[in-house]
């Protein structure tokens, strides 16, 4: 792979000792993923089996959206259910039957577990099996947990995709599977680049519709587009599929390295690879260099939140000239993260899990120029005069592949620019 980036560091972070923390953590729960997953899967419905809190979270995460026919809802567990006084399974059957009678457009139904349904040990797996048998072949019923107990918000997507893998049919065909929910326009950019290199057939998980189902088998190779898909990685591996390990497609370097790993798997000639990627690479380089003005030599501190922290630290340090002070991740999955860790020069503290008070103390002592964290921590840190970036925006904004590389750098430079302007006004 050719490039204008610094050579890979002599010592990356792969062998860096990891500071493991367990304590109070401040993150959204996995129900959040429903907001982007329901847009992606056009014939799916997400029925959260939870409390009023879960319904409120979904409503506020979705913003003020009015759907003629919404594709997610919450079946509220009332106090009688929680006290075990009512048969929640019977009640769930009734709600689902009503829903499916009213909505013939639903082809996949996800029963999504929550903290309350886990606390009362409501067996949604059994419910999904029973309902699948009842409503097959028109509707496929699956279940996963979006509970906020010991999880982080991107794990909702991971759990959802992992639940879909076992029901896909078997195949011996050699196919490439792209794994991870991307905005349609970004997904299409990736598919166009792969097609231009002659790579195919390419499938996508999650597919738009159950009609697009494909098989999985020993000749399936898969590339992850999101770094938080460790359970899906395990589920695909169990089906015999093979992971193409690569840095994640953030920034020009990450995108080129990701494409290059896929191209090598499919024996794409180097000159074809260069000709397909040259123009978008040049555009990405220019956009990143413009958007990252103001980031050079600034320091960044990541609280664990989205699971995107390691690839983003690699992007910010290698393409935008920032220095990482601490890179916190909720969970460190080495089979997925190694290629990015190899490129991240040693220096930052690597932390897994969270003890929020201790981490806040380290952050305050370091006074980084930019702190990437969840909403709950951003406000107090801003009040203390520190610039912050909300991690959740990185998941809701299109940031993958070449054409979004400049926007990705811009997401980090904007808070610094805004703070600079505020200081000027105050002077
Ligand atoms: Fe809250 Fe748990 Fe419901 Fe998420 S699943 S909204 S953390 S109660």
C-alpha cells in the first residue's frame, strides 16, 4: 500500500498494558441502536419489552419524529408484571398478535430485552421461538438484549446482528459480507469501490429486507465496518465464515488499508487498486487537511463510550497530527482491534471499562485540548472550561470511507474552533 502517512510506528499499542477499570460507568444503553437500525431494515419492527423509562429513552433518542407507521415501540411492563403477578408471556403474545395483524408490512420482528425484562427474567428467546413457529413463514421473530446493565450503546447493534446470523441459510459460495449498519449513501460508496475492483458478490449485514437473505458458510469472508461488532464476529466465525482483519475505514489511511485488505483477499491487481482509489484518496487527503487545521499538536482524551475510540485515535494522531493522552474503550476485543492498535503509536494510556471518578480525575489533571465523552460528562467538563465532543454524534453522523473523511476531522475541529471564537468574544 502506498501512502503519504508516517510509517507504521516502531512500537504500536498492541503490547501496551491495559488499565482495566470496573466501577460506575456513564453510557447510554443498547436500545439506542434501534434508532439507526430501524431505518436500515425496511421491513423490520423493534418491540422493546421494557418500562416507561425505556419508552422515554427511545422517544428522546429518536427526537421528535412523527411516523405514520412507526417501526419501533415499547411493550410496557407494568408493576404487576414486575411483581410476577401477571403472566408477561401471555401479555406479550397478545401484543404481538395484535401488532402483526395490523401491520402486514412487518417481515422481521425483534423482541428487544431491557433492564426490567432481564430483572424479572422474562425469557424472550422462548417467546421468539414460539412466535416464529406461529407466524412463519410470513414473519421471522428474533430476540436480543438492549439492556443497559454492563453494556454500552453500540452493543445493541452488535446483539441485533449477532441474533440474525444463526437463521441465515448455509451456502458454499465464495462471497464477501460487509458487516455493520452504515447510512445508505456511505454503504453505496463502499459497494461502488469494491465493484470497480471487480470484487463480488458482495452482501451486506444487515440487509434492507428479509427478501435479500443470503447464505453463510466456509467460503464466506467478512469485513467489519464498525468496531463494536464482537458478538457478530463470533457468530459469523461459528458459522465457518472468515474475518478479513483490517484497520477500520475512518480517514484516508484507514479506508485505504481496509480496502487493501479486502482487495488482497480477492487478488485485485495493485495497478487496478491504485487506479480505483487514487481520485477519492486525493479528495479525502485534501478534505482532511482542510478540516483538521487547528487539530495539529492538540491533545485528545477519550472516555469509553462508542467503541470507536481506538480507530478514531489512530485517525486523529496519524492523519490530523493530534496527540492522544488516554484512549478509553468499554471493551477491548483484540482480534478486531489489533490492526488499529498496531498503527497507534505507543504513548497514550489504554483503558478498558470505566471507573468514572478516577477517569475524570485523570482527565482534569491532563487538561486535554479536546475530550471525547458521553453527554452526561460533556456538560460538567464544558463548565470547567474544557472543549468536548459528544461520542454519540460519531455514530449518528456519516463518517466512514473516503468521502466522509473531511467531515470526520471536522467533527473534532469544530468544538475547538467554537471555543477559540468564544474566547475571542470574551476578550
Ligand atoms: Fe434504562 Fe435499561 Fe430501559 Fe435502557 S434498557 S432505558 S438503561 S431501563
